[in-house]
């Protein structure tokens, strides 16, 4: 089985929408729809079956400028993400996101980047190479 390789241009990622724009550029070319800004959707994409990941074969993600992406998807971005989930009109589980925000503010919580890396790690066929 041939190994697929994709190069994430980390310098293009300055916030969460930029991350999904980069993922769509890599994985959704040729599809008539785009992946939305959803961690669950990102996880589903990595399971394969649509887009460029049409199976469960081995995949290498070469993540260029990973340090830039890590900083861009760090504490400030994650705090803004959680605060959005806590807005009055938000349909999300407010208790869950209040807990996540409290963890982040206390220095114990995951950043958005950390969450993405955890999702990727749950897919043993995918290897990340930092560049």
C-alpha cells in the first residue's frame, strides 16, 4: 500500500478558520463541499472515506512551520474559541466549555493545537513530521 504524503503550510495558519482553510486545500480538492470548522469533522476526515483520504492507508503529514501554527492556535485563540461556545446564543454545552476555559486559564488545559494533535494521534495510520 502506497504511503500518502501531505504538506501542511503552517505559516498560512493564523487562527482556527485558517487551519480549516489549509485542511480543505489539502484534503478536499475536487469535492463539492468543504469541511467546516469542527473538531469532530476534522476527526471524521482523518478516518478516511472522502476527499484525499479515501481509505485507511498510511499517511504522512509534513507540518511546515509547526511552531507558527502552535503559537497561532495557542492559549489566546483557544480562549476565544471557548468564549464563543459560551455566548448566550450558543447551542453548545456551556458547563463543558466553562470547565475547559477554567482549565485553560489555570494552565492545565489543552490549546486548540494540542487538541488537533491529540485527534491526529488517535489515527495510528497517520504520522506527523514537523518541519
